[in-house]
C-alpha cells in the first residue's frame, strides 16, 4: 500500500508543473528581517517522525515515520522523500527535488503557493511558485546550503528551512 501511495504521489508530481522561477528584486524584506524561530533546523536531516495528524490524509500508513519539516507557525508541512540528503543543488539527474506541501489551513482553489527562498549567509534570494497551491511539487534552488523559504498561499503565510546539499 505504501508503494501505491508513493507511485500515486510520484505520478502527481510528474503531471504537475515544477515550481516556476521569478526574477529576484534588488532587496528583500525577509532577507534583512531575520529568521523566525522554528521552521526546521538546517544543521541536520529533516526529522523522520510521524506526520502531524492533519497532514496524514492519503497515506496508507498514516503513523509511519516520514521525513518532514513543519512550518514555524505550524500551518504547513514540507514532506520529503529521502531520509538523508533529500534535496540537491543542482538536482540529481536521476531524482527530482520533490516536496509534498500540506496546508493545515483552508485553501482557495487555484491559488498558488508562492515561495521566497533566502540562502543563509549570502544575499541570494530567489522566487518560485507552485501552481494550484500546496500539494506535490519540485522545488529546485540554485545553490547548496540552508534556505529559508517564506511561503504564502490563500492569504496564509509560514516559513520553513530546508537544507540542499551539493
């Protein structure tokens, strides 16, 4: 059953367009405002623990451990598909940077998930957008390191930190 869910999610990702890029403005309020508490710890792999109860829909074994990062506000979770080094910059030739975004809050239909990604220790900010809002996606970022993703969707906001490895 777990394999069936993984295949279904992989198929969903394949059919959904990857996060799109947008040019970065010269300054970013989030880049200079600092980082909220919570939202993940880039010094280690994402925790491999059971998902929050509200994020378990569609999983055949909802209590199974799954690598994920909970948003700083607790309103969104980024579910990853590898226990170690789930995300790569540049992406690996044989594996996508898949993230399943699950929102705890109601969503407006077709409202995109907007991502402002800020690389720690650098003045690098990039923008991505997931059409249709939280759900399956590929999120490629331009460099390895700890990225703070400021997320907005359907009038909600949250923040996660994700580690991309070389």
